[in-house]
């Protein structure tokens, strides 16, 4: 009985996972779609982020070779799901790990220019930058738990999750949405917390730190004429080719 219950539980979990990842680009003819892409896996060593340290945040951390392949796979996926002529603009954080992916999307979609915006930069870690969990706990006892539980909490000299959401949403509504004609789309290539913050605006009741956004994953929001967003899908990570998967070692990314 125990084994049977476990099997049923695993099957149910698999079905839920498949449903969550099921692709739906269906939106009304008047909707404007915002496609969110997270950057690929990074090489922390090249940025001087020590082993075991959690955070790079708003510093430049280059992509690993695998991360670059992930970015190319995400770009291909985007243009397979949306005809290139449907993509009006491509936006990005100014950090190199995001602009690389944005350029991949722009090239695949035939968009000449990538619009970089500071508002899509990753969360500023301040005094926690390049620190291990043990070092963070020594600096600010209980700070990590508070940061994850309270979106208004600012670590020393850093941003809160609310700060990131405020600047990212302001840029989306002021800069991005006005460029999208009904029935068309824009792409934003950014980071973990920026993507989480934008998705959370359409996921009321879901804690921002609980929103799963794998490296180089693709999510999409449809905005109606009133500016209300609906999640079309989220967190779909395109697979690498078997050749790339076999030859490229896994990079790391902030989690």
C-alpha cells in the first residue's frame, strides 16, 4: 500500500509539473505580450565570486560556455513560439550576462536594437555581495530568513525585493508596454529577481522568492487593454542539443 501511494504521489506531481510547464501562447487579439527570459548559467570564478558565496547580484558575472548555449537555446525557443515579425522590441538589463541573451533574441527575431535599462538590473546585494551564508549570518544574524520572508527588508546598503519590483514594473509600464502594438510582443532578458518580480504582479498571493525561474528559462505575460496581466506560462527551460549538453559543464547561477 505504501509503495502504491508513493507511486500515485509521484504521478500526481509529474502531472502537475507538466501542466505548469504546458505552453500556451494564446492571448486575445488585443493583448500585448511580454516575454521574460532569464540569463544563462554563469561563471562565478571569472567574476571573483568565492566558492560557496551566494551572491553576485548587480555586478557583471560572465556567462559560462554552457550559459551561452542556454541563451542561444532560449532565443531559438522564443522565435519558434512567436513569429519573428510579432516581436516588436527586445529589452535587457545592462549586465553582460543579460545583454548576451538579449542580443541572441534580437538576432533571431531580426530586431536591430537591444534597449538596455538600469531598471532591469539584478537586485543590489550591498554588504552581502560575494559573501557566503555563514558570513552573511555573522554580519546580520537572521538577515537571510528575514530577506526571504519580508519583501520590504533591505540588507545593509542593498535593495529590498519590493525595491526591485517597483523599478522593474515602472519601466515595464512606462517604456516597454507603449512600444507593443495589440497582438504583438516584446522580450525582456534579465535576472532571477527581476523576472520573479514581474511575474508576481500577475500571481497574487504567491511569495516572490517561491517563484521558480531556472537559468535561460522563458515565461510570458499577456496584458489586456486595462494593463492587467495574465500569466501565459512560466519557467520553461529549453533543452540544449544533445551535443552541447554532453560537452559543456554546468555553470552556476544565483538561487
